[in-house]
C-alpha cells in the first residue's frame, strides 16, 4: 500500500507547488498589471517582460524554474528512505509541470511551462537541462522568438536523453512534458506562421499601467478633466 501511496503523495505535493503562478503573484506584489490581461495573456516570464519590468520577469523566471527543480531534487535527495527512486522523481517533475499548466489555485488557467520544464530537466539530469537550455538560448538569440526557441528545445529534449544517456524511466515523462509544452504553444505556432508573433522584449500595449490606474496629469491625478483649459487667464491689466 505504501509503495503506491508515497509516490502519489509526492506527485500531489509537486502539483500543488507547481500550481503557484509566480507571474501573477510577483506582478501583484510589485504593483503591475495581471499578466493574463495583456500581451499573450500567458502568466509566464516572457509575457511579464512585456510589462517593461525586467526585475519582475527575472523573478518570475527564477521561481517558475525552482518550482519544477526543487520537488524533483527533494525526491532524489530524500526519497530513497521512502522507496522513491528515479521513476518517482520523473513523475514528480511531470506533476509540477502539470500544476503550472493547470494551477488549482488560479482556476486552472496557467502558463506554458517553459521555465518549469527547464527546472524539471535540470533536476533530473543537469547535463540534459543544460543542453536543452543551450538549445533555447541559441534559437532565441538568432530568432528573437521565445516561443520558437521553446518549441525547438522541447523537440530536442527527449532525443538528447535517449541518444546521449540511453532509454530510462525518465524518457516517457520527458516526452509527455515536451509534447504538452508544444501543444500549449499552438497559438504561437499559428502566429509564427502568420508573421504576427511578438519578439522578445517587445512591450505590450497598456501592460505597464496596472488596471484601475491612470496617467498622471500635470495638475493632479487622472486624465485631463472636461472643461479644464491649459490657457490660464493672465492677470488683467484692466483697472
């Protein structure tokens, strides 16, 4: 019974960790608009970058990667005493990734999982993660398309694992992760084919101003009031 219970509990815990949408949490904490309300509408680091706040994007990238990395690392470090091995580590990584895609805390409206997938791969096999990240960086550098880089890296990840390190229980989990990641980029694939996909660092319209706020007016808050004139009457010389 415990042989089945512990892997399920580990996977459930990883799913809950993965359900923490740091793009939304960090944006709210830093007073930015909800990333689901502008740009691609995706709660991820690339879309947060479109707000113009690089610090928020970097923090989102870091925490999204950590929520994939830490659950897998925990199983690899401490799972043996509970009978948890490589297969459970792969299952836990997949569960954290699924949590990012369909977060229970955010009405199952999640991101595409690029950073979380990278964290999972780095924990399962640091060299595999590094090779996949290098693929992403090369494609992103030359194309300036984050989505294209993610798709290509996802295609290569399971092949890297099989060709370099051989078949193992982790290959199936990596393959499922890769296919889901590509599927989540379906809209981006269409935009890439139509030439309408946004490039890295491209600022989204109205992203920098949080909802419910307005541009400052030189004479106070809010937009220019109706009937207000900038031509202030000069003090008359009439006596």
